């Protein structure tokens, strides 16, 4: 990705560069979601295992995490 004042943000003409950039974004989000799960949601779940809200959050974020892992590992 490049940026200039006159043209703003632009992607290269090479699709491989797009894919590399997208994977980098997915990897960043994967780490963020993993940190939220382990640092915030999992301790909540340990303290209140019967809390339906935290169970739902863990299930949903687990699905997001799995999807991001697949997207970062997919071969083109």
C-alpha cells in the first residue's frame, strides 16, 4: 500500500501484494482476538462459568479466531 497527498491510498497492481497485505491484517486481528480471549474473556468465564453471556462471547470469538487462522494459512 502506498500513500500520496494527490492520490491518497493505493494498492499495487500486483494481486500478490494485495493478498500479502490482507493476510497481514488478518494476522493482526487474529492476535488481537486471541489476546481478548485469553486476557479478558477467559478469566471472566473462569470466575462465572454459568454466565450465558460470556459463554456466547467465547463461542463467537472462537469462531472468529478459527476463521482468521484459516485465512492467514490459506494457500493461494
